[in-house]
C-alpha cells in the first residue's frame, strides 16, 4: 500500500510538472490554432446548452457551499431547509450539482416538488452529480467560468453556505458583478455568522478602513444570517419592495 500511494503522488507531481513546462513551450501558429480552435468550439457548446436549458427556468436562487459537508452536519440540514422554504415561497433552486451543500440544496427543492437545477463541474476528484437534480436540468461543464455565468445569469438571489475556495470564488464573483453594476443588485445571503464574521471584519478593517480599496456601501451588498428563516426572509423582503413575486 505505501508503494501504491508513493506512485500516485509521483504521478500527480509529474502531471503538474508537465503542465508547468507546457506553459513555457514555444508553439507554432498551426499548433496554437488547432488546439485553441477546438477549445473555442467546446466553450461555445457549453454556453449554448446552458442558455437553451436555463432560459425559461423561471425565478431561481443559487445556493453555494462546500462539496465536503456531510449529511449529518448542521449546515447540510440548514441548506436543505433553506431550499425547501425557497420552493414553498415560489423559487426554484440552482446548485453546483455535486455532493455536500449542493446535494442538500437539490434535495430540499426536489422533496418539495420544486425546480431543482444542477450545474455540475467535471473534476479529477470529489465532484459527481447528486440524485436530487431534475433530469432535464442537469448540465455538465468542463469550464468553471462558463458554469459561473450560468450561476449568475439565471439566479435572482444567492444563498452562500460555508465552503472552501470554490464557494469563495462564486461569492466574490457575485459581489463583483453587482458592485460594478454588470448585473442587478440581487440579494446575497451568507448563512452562518460564526463562519463569515472573521472574513468580513478583515474586509471592513483592512480592505475598507485601512487600504480604502472598497466603498462603505459595498459592505451593504451582503446579508449575514444564522437561520433558514432569516435567509429566505432577506430574499422575500427584497422582492416585496418591487412588488415582485415568483411565478412558478
């Protein structure tokens, strides 16, 4: 067994070294054109499939969070409850389609008979689509940036559960697009003050007050809550100001 683990580690290191070396290799125009042309067609196909499947999806909320959260964890149960409440309030649910918090979101939506969308990403580890996604609403992506467009473009709100690098990437993508007015000011709800407080204290004290890299109103783009009821209320209250209601 130790030999097997050593070989796996060695293979991973060699793959990483090859990727790094390839980035520095000179390529002629034919090589560039051939490789990049096929990549462009693959990217286009992912956009087209996403647009076609999601264009008429109706009002939805994207739920972000860790793929590693176990079903026994309180955050899993909270995500499931939030999704169920969103469906009962007329929204569909979009997740990353994988396990953990994503599974919880799809499960909550599915069990309430609501629209359950999964935007799955092909990874060499950890990611596989969960069983609670509507069959006609499962999309598989090779490119993170295409997947993020779908998360943002077809959601009317964002619920962000505790997670890792991918969750933070999705969170700051949404904040940046709202801050720069590339999309409307849709509600962003962060669930779990204990998890998020330290990050946003640093943003307030260092990024805002010490370095002046953002404006005070940028901090108003997010809402920190602790319960499923609070999370759904933020979204309901936001749309009640515009006299808008989901139409499922």
